[in-house]
């Protein structure tokens, strides 16, 4: 168990330091081998209650990076995925693109999305 935790911590550190060169990915949270990030360079404030941002989910054990362009209405705690991509994490080769919008979804303040919104609005 101790070795497993050390591997996860090392993977998060390596992933966090290596991807920050191309984007300004900010760490939100991690669960097992999955890390949640948002790209601080992509934050676009459309109005006082609406943000558009790129979110990244990195699954280290599958060498996959999932990116989502998301519109967030933080006053009503609703987000909408505008488009998504699946990439090979190490090469950033795009494996799949989905430009269809998903229906708006609600989020709670304790979810990864809620934590991301709090970080964007109020900092660390």
C-alpha cells in the first residue's frame, strides 16, 4: 500500500510538472490514478456569472488526457460541456474529438467542478 501511494504521488508530481510547460494547468484534486486540472490560461469571463474554461482529466495508468471546453454559470451551479478531446498524454496526439454540446448539468460545491470554480474565482 505504501509503494502504491508513493507511485501515485510521483505520477501526480511528474504529470503536473511536465504538462505545465504547454499550458498553465492548475491542480484541483486527485483520486487514485486520476488527476483533475483546469487551464488557467483558458479562463474566459463572459459575464459576471459565466465562465468558459478548459478542464483536463489525466488518467496516468491509461496514458490518457481528456480535455473539456466547459461553460460554467457559477451563480446557478450549472456547467455545460461544449466540446471534448481524448489525447495520448505523453505525445499529446489527439485520438478522438467530440464537438457536440452536452446538456447542462448541475454541480455541488464539493465536487471536482465545484472545487475548480472556487479556485478560478477565489484563487488557492
